[in-house]
C-alpha cells in the first residue's frame, strides 16, 4: 500500500492577515496545525524589508526554516536589493520546504515587461522555485511560483515560460544518457510534475482554458465539476478584492495522480487561502 504525500501551497502575504496585522508566528502555527506536510510551498516571503517584515522576524526565511527543522528550505529570491545597513539584503520571493530527500533544485527568473503589455502597469520581478524530491515511486518535480497581477500579457508570457520549463524537462527525461559521466549524468530526470502557487489567473477567464490545453491538469477539476471550485481569494477582504470570492491559486499536474484537494476558505490569515494537495506515492 502506498503512502499519502501532502503538499501545502499558500501565498502568505508576508504574514499579513486580513486584519492588517503582520504576524508570522500565527502563520507558522497554522501551517504546523496542518501536519503532516511533505512539502510546504509559500509565496510572498520577505527578508529584511521594513515595509513587509516586523522587528521580531526581520528575516522570514530564517524564521520559517527554524520553525520546520525537519524540512530542507529552498529559497528563491525574485529580487535582492542592498539593505539599508549595507549588510542584510532586502529580498522577496518564494520558499519551498521539503521533508522528502532533496535531489536537485534551481531558481528560474520569469519574464517581466513584454511587448503588447500594459506600459503603465506596476510590476516586480517574479521567479519559480524548482525542486526535485525523492518519493517512493521515483523523483517528483515541484514548481512553486507567483505570477504577475497587474499586467495580463506579462502573466500570459510567464505561463508560457512555465510550460517551456516543463517541455525542457520532458526532453531531458526522453533523451537522458545513463552512461554519461559527472555533470552530464541525469540520474533524476522525471516527467512527474506539480506546479503550484498564486498564478493570479482567474479560473473564470480564457487563459485558464488556454493553459489546460498545453497538457496541464487543474487538480481542482479532477474531483468534480469546475462549478464546485472553492475560492482562494476575496473571501475575507472585500476592500482588496472588490470582485468577491474567486480562484487564483492552483495545483496543476502532469503525469501525477491526485487523490484530494482541500482549500481552507475559513482562515483570514492572508488575502489568499491555503491549499493542500494529496498524492499517492
């Protein structure tokens, strides 16, 4: 009998709840209450940014890594600026924590301003954290990301880039040479992939369908009608999300069989809701 593998994905909004308070400790307490978790994929994690952090936790990466000592942290800084004191750099990005053995890791920079986009839109650098972890049934690729909000064309280009990452991985899987030496060996090539995060893609819009035609399966659609989809934002903060409750956070799958997807629509600890995906491995 195979065991369950559980992955949490959550845009934690740097620990800022819908009450306007930044309190990373209550975010950590919530995540711990969801145990057991094999992977924890977080977006909007801040380091040494006074606008986003608090004096008790100026480095949210360190605080989260210390809170989950049984997990290996894989950090992806979408941006890294000089700090005000000349030493500690101000960073903002995505964090993956894995309890499973870490086979490989890398951070990809996503496209920014693109032709045909909104020239006046706010934008910030974006990245995706890629981890390869070992499961009972072989390697699993996990992509943890946070895409553009203000410019639709920028986000669509980022979605195409994410698919290109997967296509490159598939070519590596198909053309690996088992006898290659050293750095040319590809011992953990796999076609099993989970993409998760705050994609800022409204599930009601055309780009959701377009992405599904590329070979990705929205995990939410694997368990019934899309009309039964749970909202992942706009529930507890109508001022920030005047459109009301809807879905922008996802697990997308390739060559992976999911058995459950749970969205906690009750917690107000972020403007986005946490999702937990269960796989068999």
